[in-house]
C-alpha cells in the first residue's frame, strides 16, 4: 500500500484481474520498444504508430495477448503479421482475433504459417512491399525465428526478444551491417511495472482487453501443489486456481467429456461453448456458486 500497489479492478469477474500480471509483461514489452531520429540523441519510446508489426511464433498464450493489446491499445500499427508453424493454432487465433475485427480497428491482420515457405523472411518482407517491419516481437527462443526477425527489420526497426530461453548460452546471428547502416536494434523485456499493470486493469475494466484465451485449465486450491510440481508435463496455457474451492485441475477441453458423468462439468461445457471455448465471468460465477462451501 505504501508503494501504491493496491490496484483497483472494476470489470466483471475475478479471474481477469489475475491476468493483469501476464498482460503487464506484454504491455511493458510494447512500451520498451524504441526508435531513433537521425542526429538526435534521444529514443522515441513505444512502437511506430501506423507502422508494420510482426509477431513471430505468436499464437501461444502470451502471443495472443500481444495480438489483443496491439489491436486495442492507444498506439497501434497499421499492419500486424502473426506467424506460427501450426495451422490449427493459427486458425484458433483467427477465430478469437479475426482479420475482419481488426479491419474495424483500422488494422490489417495477417496470419501466416511459415513452415511450408522456402524463405519465410522473403515472404514476410513481400507483405510490406519490401519496406520491412518497424516492430518485431519474437515469442519463441528458437534461433531460426530470431534470425528471421532480424532479417525482416526495416530501417530503424526494433526487435524485441520476448521469449525467455532456458539455455544461458542461447545465441543467434544478427546482421551488424544493418545495425550500422540501417540503425536496426534489439531489446529484451521481462516483466512489467506497476503502470503497465494499471493499464491492463483499466483496459480490461473497459472491455478493451480480454486475455481469457491464456487460460486452458481450471482448478481449486487442492490442485495447486500437484499442478505446480508437474507443470512442465501439463500442456496448454495458464492454469487458473480458485483458492476458495476444491476442484481437480481440469482442461477446458475436457469439460464436455467429464460432463457425461458430472453435471457441473456439463454446465461448464455449455457455458464455455457460448464463449467461443473460453473461460468467462459467466463460467466463473456458475462454478463459484455451484462449489460454494465445497
């Protein structure tokens, strides 16, 4: 409280507020991007308004949070290209953040599977007419992805290495000719600050952000220890724990099958279907009401 960290959330439900921390990491990444002006020794912070943006390996939980923020924040690009190597994941992202909805925000949104492309960087550059990208975000610690991001930078382009590698010797090649003559540059961010979290809470309260897509599993406090111990073995995105109920950690995708023998999961399956397969304040309200005192 003395550090002004008692933050207010005015939106629906509880769980969205719990996602303000991961969203603050994404928001901080956008704020940490910087660009330069020739002859001026000052950095212009933030992405280029109306510029070209690439989100590489971008349909995981955090990548989709970045898509959501890029589409709805106050400082937005004109074009966003999102890449991955999995058609199903790309298709799912396109149902959550569609090119049509992006056009309504004044943004061209393109999803691209780079796996079959003989030269992914060349194809990505062609989407900008050869100009290149002002802002590139790398969401996987994979050397070819990093090097592709470097290749597609335009003049004064900024590459953000968001993905945290586990290998302390992780390396990738960068074009230092472009660093010198095209003023390309690289930045890395980990975490956000209190202002980033306040921004996340405000945008969620106003319905401008909905990071529900990050959540793939729901459980109670009794599931927290086992989930934590076995987290690397559990696929999917973020695991949401409600500390005042008992419930095994359960994938949203398993609600329907479990609903065959448990009416609680049958109802939750129906609610999540109505919300495009996502966890929602409606599902949360139903679960907490059903498990009150459980």
